[in-house]
C-alpha cells in the first residue's frame, strides 16, 4: 500500500492525507460509492485507468514531511469524530489522488481539465480552485442534494432563456389605468372591481393549482432522497463584493440561494486552508444553516490553529502568525495548530483555445423542461451557429414548436434566428451595422412576392424607417423620429396589370398604387386645425382627403376633401380652382366663405407630393427586393468574421486567404525560403563556408542529376499508370463484348458509365504525360540557370 | 437723393397703393383667384413698396401679420406708423431721406434692418431690437467711431455694413469695429478673417477688457434688480409683499415726528427698539405663513386644472370614438346608397341615414350634458376648497394683525407711562440738561403730548388695519377672479362644444341634402 502513502489530495491547495489503507478511509470510499455519486454518462464510458499519471510532477506522487504530519492530524480528527458522532457519515478527508488506487479518488484539477471529465467532486474542486485564485471566499461542499441536482437533470427546470421577465411593471400599469371615479357610477366601478378581483383570484388559484400539479410531478418520490451525495461550491459573502452567501452547482455553473430546496444537507466544507464539519441540523435541508465558519459550535474544525476563516484574518495578524510558526514548530504541533502545507497541484492553466472551446469537443446539449439547448464553441460550425434552443410542445422532445438559433461572428451580422414551426415563419435578427440598417426580418421564404416584415435600426436611417410590412396587397411602413412627424405610411396596391412590353423596354415591376395613406403626429408648432393628422391619396379616384388633428377640447376633426380637376379643364379655363372642387368641414368655425387661393396652393402642393410619394413607394419596393437579393446571397455564402484582436485566428485566416489566392506562389516561395534545395547535396560534400570549384561542380551535377532522375521517374510513373489503365480498359471491353448478351440493361448501363469514366481517366493521364514530357526539359534548364545564380556556387560556376 | 428725375407728386401710403402692391405679389394666373377671395390686409405677410415716391408712411396699422416690408427707394423723411407691425422680421428703408432712427421700439422681432443711404448721423433708439442679425447703415452721416460701441448690445449681430460713412476714414476703423464687435462675421459684406481679428484683439485688448467689465457689472446689477422685482412679484401674488422686514414698521413711524423726537429719551429709545423687534418678528411670521398659504392655493388650483383636464381628455376620447365609429359606418352607408338603383330604396335608406345623424346628435348632446354636470361638480368642489383656504388665510392674517395691534397698544401704554413720568420730572424741573430742545419742548404741556401720542397711536393702528384689509381685499379679489374664470371657461367650453356639435350635424345634413339634390338633377 505504498501508493496510498503517497500524497493525496483533497482540494486544490488544501491537503489532507491518507494514512496507509486505514479501515476508515476504506469506509469513506465505500460510503461514497454506495451513495450514488452521479457521474455524467460520458464519464462512465471513459476508461479512467487509461489516464496517464506518469507525466505528472513528482509532487503529485510523494508526500512531504509536513504533509505526512497533516495526514496524521487528519487521522486523529477522523477517529475522534467517529467516536463522538458514531451515527454520522464518515468524513471525506484525505481521499487518494489519481496517482493512488481506484476507486473513489479525488483527481487533481490538472487531470480533470486535461480530460474534461469528472464527477461532482472533481468539478467542485476545479471550480473552487478557480474561484479562490480569483480572490473569492470559496469552499467545496460535501453534502446531499436532490436527484435532479446530482444527476444534472434539468428536464424539470424551465430553460433560463425562456424565463419570462418579472411581471412587476404590469401591476404598476394596472394601478395607473384606474378609471376616473368621476366618470362612472360608483356602483359600476365596484361591480367591476369585484369581478376583477374574482377573476384574479380565480387565476391565482388556477396558477396555484398548476403549480401544485407540477410540484407533484417534480416530486416523484425519489427512493434515494436525502442519500444522494453531491459536492458543490459555497461562496461566502464579503470578498470581491459578493453581497450574499450562495451556492454554485458545479455541473451547471448556476448559482443558487442557500435556501434552495434542492440542497438537502451538508456534511462538511473545505478549501485550501481547513476542513470544517457541519454540526448543525440538516433536517430542513440547508435553509437554516448558518455559514459562520468561525463558530465552533456549528462548525467543527480540523486544524484548530487556522480556525478562523480567512476573511476574519487581518494582514497584520497573518504576518504575526507566520514567524510564530517557523520559529516554534514544536509548540505548534502541540497546539494542533498545524498549518496547511502548500498545494502540490501545479497552477491551473487553461489556454485561450480551451477556454473558447469550453465543453469537450466544443459541443454541449442540455435538456430542459420541454426544451433542448445545444451549444457550440464559436467557429466550430461553418455557419457560425453557437447556440440552438428547440422548444417542444411535449415533454418527450418530439414535437418541436419553435427553434431559436444564435450565431456569432457572422459577416452578415445575423445574431439570431427564430423559426416558428407552426406558422413556418422565420425571423432573423441582425446586430447594428447590416446593410440598410436591417434589424429583423420575418418571412416564410426569401422570395419577393411573399409576406415580409422587416425591422430596421431607425436611428441609423435617414428616413427614420422602423418597420416595413409587405404583402401582396399592401405595404405599411412605420417611422420614428421624423422631422415631418410622419409615423405611418400605408400603400394599397391594385392587381398587377399585365402590360405588353415592347421589346427593349424595361419591365415595370411595380404594382399599380390604389391608395396611399399617411399618418402624422401632432406638430405643436402649428395650430391643431392646420396640422394634418392623416392624409389619404386616392390615386385612382383623383381625390385627396385630409384630416386634421383635434383642437383642444374638440371632438370633431377638421377635414378637407380635394378633387383634382381633369387635366383638360385646368389648361382650358382661366379658373384653376372652383368651390366645387373641395368639401371642407372646419370644426368650431361656422361657415366661412371658402378662400380659393390657399386651397389652390394646397392642392398644387399635394399634387406634387403625391408624385414624390409614388416614387418613394417604388423605391421602397425596390429596397425590399434589394434586401431580399442580398440576404439570399449572404445565406448562400456564409462567411465568418474574425476580430483583429483574435490573433491566432486572424493569422490563420490570413494564411487561408493567401493560400486560396496564391497557392502556387506560396508553394514556390516555401521551397525557396523554407527549404534549401541544395542542402542534401551540400551535406553530401560536407558543406562549410567555402567550397572548391570541384566541390561546386559536383554539387551542381548531383543536383541536376537528381532532378533528371526525378523527372524521369515521374514520367515513368505516369506512363506506367497510363499503360495499366489502358490494359484494364481493354480487358473490360473484351469482357463486355463476350458477355454482352447476358447482361441486363442495368448492368450494361453500369458498365458504360464505368467505361466512360475509365476513358476519361486515361485521357487525363495521356494529357499529363504529354505535358510532363514537354515541361521536363524546361524545368531542367531552369534549375541549371538557378544553380548558376546561386550565391554559394556562383563564384565557381559563373564563368562556366 | 433718391428722387427720380421724372418724379411726380410725393406720395403718402394709402389703401389704393397698398392694394395694388399686394395684387402684384401674386403671379398673374392667380391674380383673378385672389380677387375672388378678396384681400384681407391682416393676413398679408410681405409687402413691397419700393420706388413709389413715398414721402410719408401711413395706413400700415392693419397689416398685423406682416413679416417683410420693403420701403426702399422712396423719399421718406421720418420713420413712423410702423409701431403695429410687431411681427416684422425684415425691414428695408434704404435709399430714403431719414435723419433719425426712431419709431422702431416695438419691432422686437426684427432681424434684418437696412437703413443704407440715408442721412443718419447717430445710432440710437434701437435698444429693444435684440434679435437683430443683419444691420446695414452704410452711406450715412455717421462721424464718431466711438458710437460703434452702441452696437455691442446686439448679441446676435453677425453682419454689419458701415461703409460710406465719414467714420470709415479713420485709419483704425476696421480694427476698432472688429475689436468692439467680436461676434461679427461680416463687416461691409466681407468676411472678417482671423488675422484681422487677432490684430484687433491685440490693439484694443485693454480697452475691450475694461468695457467688458463695465458691461458685466451693469448686467449683474440689472439681473439683481430683475431678481428683486421677480421676488417682489412673487410676494405680491402671495399678498404679503414688504412684510419680510421692517417696512411696515418703518412706514408706521415715518411721519411721526413726535415719536422721533421722544426717541431721544433713553427709555423711549429702548422701548422702541424692543417694540420694533417684536413687531418685525410678527410680520415675518405672517410673511412666511403667507408664502405657505400661497403654495397651498397654487396647489389647489393646479390640482383642479389637472382634474379638469383629465375629465376633458377622457370625454374628448369618448366623443372622438363615437364620431369615428359613426364616420366609418356612414361611409359604408353612403356607398350603399350610391350603389342602389331602386329609387324608393334609396329614399328609405336616406331617411334611415338622416335618422342616424339625428341619433348621433342626441348621443353627442347627452355626452355633453354629462360632461357639463361633471364639470359643475368639479367647479363647485373647487369653489368650496378655495373658499375654505381663503377663509383660513384671512382668519390667520387677522390673528397676526391682532398681535401687531396688541403690540402697538402695549407700546403706546408704555410710552404714555414714560411720558407722564417725564412730565412729572419736568414739572419738578429735574429734567436732564442734555436733553434736546425738541424733547424739552414736548414735555412742557401734558395735554399736548398726550394728544400727540394718541393721534400717532391711532394713525399707526389704522395703518395696521389698512394692511390687513389690503390683504383681505386682494385675497377676495383673487378668489373672485379665479372662480369667475373657472365658471366662464366652463361656459365658453360648453358653448363651443354645443356649437361644434350643431355645426357637425348641420354639415352632415347638408352633405346628405346635396346628394339628394344632385340625384334629382340627374
């Protein structure tokens, strides 16, 4: 049992040591294994005996003197503990490390990170080490938890992405919309309130019932309840501005309140400084636990010297304690105030690449309640997909309702895509910066004639367009923050008239416009009855109708309907405006004689604007087509962008780029720069700085001969392949001729395709052979020339 | 100067000239239309009266909304009759015979003023034209370069033309102007470049600094004055002006020579000091109370208006919805009538429609009646609240004033006591030798002094009473005006709404009628 005497490690820097195979230790191990420590399935498949410990530093294999001492202390502690509390589970003190014996070991973070596998203890140790390193007051916890927690089963949890935002504001709204008491009879009001209260109560009841139902579903009696051992991380408040003590589940990385009912009890906690045994009652789970580790009544401590938790130690005190210890080791031993030795674990290192990859193989699938969440490392998928959430209608994950996908680093700035499986509507979301400030796009297909809803970053657009909804009959555009107060423009299209186009005329793709309606916000600089609220251009009816904003306290809006005179009328007659051409209602202004001149000017103005509007609508249509075209192209050729700060990737990218553009150049370049073509020959002659003429000539000849051989070889190989192919073909043809009659049409067809393939192959070989024969002399000459110019040989060959 | 060789009679602006000028503003094809409409002088915004040999400006009072007026190239000698054109932004008086700048005080919106080529020798009477941006006064008789400092008061002035004035002959003319008008962009229609500006700064640096300091001081004084004025106004609206201090007290003793004389007596002096202190403290309490009460009143009023507005808005929404529903419905109905061939059916449908219009009228009127009821309720409640606040206020004021009167009475008694003692001493001829002669004189006769003291006492009491009644009357006046306004507003509102409904219904009816007529014609 030598191995067990080797140093063993509990947590990170903390160390607790195993004695030689004491029964106690054995017990701990069996307890732990009996109690179903959950191991993720892929970990089960993993052969732990295959891990390689030989590369670990010697510190991992041996115990120092101090560590030995500590092991003794631990053993003492354990004995006392089991004596005093015979009913309780044995402590998880000094398990063996990966260099020890199976089973029930505690692996060092080094190994866990290397293989990216482990159980809850392993995970907790890694996480806790990282947190301690980052300055948090963190502890590993050995305790009990529910099945879902222990087995990484989140299928009863709502996916965090689906959590609804708090409904608090809604209540605020409700109280704000309270109707005015003056307006309604109190009786009605009371009735209504009563009704509301009733429905609310009913809803609440319903909700509660539902909750209860789900609760029941959740609490399918777990026979192992309370016996499932789990390890997790405890972070105490205080350091790094942590306001409240909380738990972290190492499997999910989610934080939980210490009141969380999933945590059923705590045996002990430890970190690099000490080991604390919980003496509090855990019958109510962890709800009532008090995490004041300095309280010796509640937390029994193993190394009494370092009793106080770190947060209570002032720097001065720490300093004081150090000299004490070094100076008087003996005394300390008597005090049992042995300090924890330095950790033997090498510093934890996570390369940027590993960090980016996150999960092993860069992929992770999590099942939530009626939802499946898949995650990928960035750049793993060629389309930039990093996350996909599938929402199901049922709990068996068969009927998908909605799929949401998140993307990263896409050059087209697509960040999210939502596909509603029921309506077949896809919605793409873009981050700012996309062409024409596209923000979101909903569609069934990218074809132009279907329905499209496009949202835009209106701040970035000159026209303040926020949204455009288009279908076959209508196009509605919504604007925000325009100087002209326009906020909605709705265009109604007629049926596309099939026009006969003369050859050469461009095809008119725009639909005939029947009506354009525009709505405006109130412009406070104008009086209300001069401020147009809505104007409708009935283009086919040659009518324009204006509705103005309501004047203060008025309930009827002023209106003007203008009829455009026919073209002939206008030109033919003097009068350009007649009272019949408009119908006016002016709220609050009893009939006044209509002034024609302003009306005429108004009509002129509106006619001009109508023309512009038509143009604008056509432009909008063109823009839609343009966007669709661009989107199609982007989807067909997805590119990922690389940040210039991501040096590794951007270099790789640059290489790829070069590679695609200048494969050949690079190839030659590499030959020239990367490898010395003369090297093998120079070595043959034992190249030093200088060489004689004879040597130079020899090098040259060797080099040339070598090339000649290679060229000849190459030609020979091609020749041989060519001949072989021809031979085979002939054989096949012969066979075909012989058996032709017995072959089915299918076999015949098969033969024919293979025959033509073979012919093609032969043809290529012939071509290559020819080319090789032609090029060979040129290559030979080129090398000769190059050799002549080579600086090392030049002085000898220059005049040769 | 600008007299044309073939000049006819000098003119005065009259309606005919103006009429013609306005007509000429329209393009030819619209002139006819404009004539049909008739021209309303009140709506004209621009007027060109150049080259009309005008000697005297007149008949301009009707052009209320005029923003641009051109009177250049006439023979005008005096700027007059422009006072009513308060919206004027652009005024051109160039090429005239004006000698003095005047009559522009009311044109506070003026941004562009041209007085080019006149006979002006001094820049003056323009202090109110704070919006002035472009000012042309070239080719005049300005001689004193120093006068340019007058233009410093126009903070928005960006372009100035002075060319052709005698003062331009000064060798430092340009630098002087640039230095004194640092915000100027164009001088004599040329851009002021940085080099000039720097040179000017360098040359006149000290002078300008001095000037700026003076101006800053003046400004500070003005601001202080304004702030004080504003505060006083605030106090006045709270009806407690001049009560935050010894104003009332000093006022009470201002013309009281006897007391002043007596104050030379050491005991009287002390007494007066104590009295003054207490009196002022009561006044100050009253003052603070007054301000608090003012806030209360304001809150009540704004609260009332807020609730009023809420009710009105809700009602407006409701009415709007009714109208909107009706209009959508009526559109459908009219289309239906249009598409019906059967004359009888058309007639019956029309009748139905008419019925509906009447119904709408009914609904709207009912709504209005409801609203009026609500408003009345609100106003009544408001009146009650205001009345309560006012009566509390008056009560309390009375309390404070009684305190003042008590103090006065007390003081008077004390004073009498002292005087009588002094009289006795005086009777024994034991008076201090150093007492001023006036006091000695007074203390000679008992009746005189008692009478004098009684008179001034009653005067002071009256003053206190008057202050109280002032407060009371202005409070009541305020109450009355607030309530009257509330009632009047409601009456106006009600009338407007009823008018609106009637008009709307009439309009609908008329529309229907027109359609009928058209049908009959067909």
